[in-house]
């Protein structure tokens, strides 16, 4: 095989392998991804709710923000290890 074709072929393999690994990292955590989507949807609903709930709505928003952060941190940890 001529050198003219080897370098582009190697670059194509590198691009495909990188895409495969990135796709697996995301797909390997379907439950965490789903949980993150649900938490974000819950936060949006809480934001739209009326504010007068004796402080419980605000506390729920805070706890939801913390849960989102923890899920994201867990997913980042799993990707690195």
C-alpha cells in the first residue's frame, strides 16, 4: 500500500475509534442519563409552580440542583475510571 493512502486510512481509523469510545461512555450509563433528564424536567416543573409553599418548593429546587450535580459528578467519575 502506498504511503499516500496509509496516513489518511490511519486518521480515519483514529476518528472512528474515538467516536466509538465516546459513544460507549455515554451509552454505558443509560439509567444515569435517564435520571438526569428526569431531574432536569422536575426542576423545570418546580420553577413553574407557584412560589407560596412554605419554603418547601425552594427547598425542593435546592435538593434537585444538588441531585443533578451528584448525578453529573457520578457520570464524570465513571467516565474517568
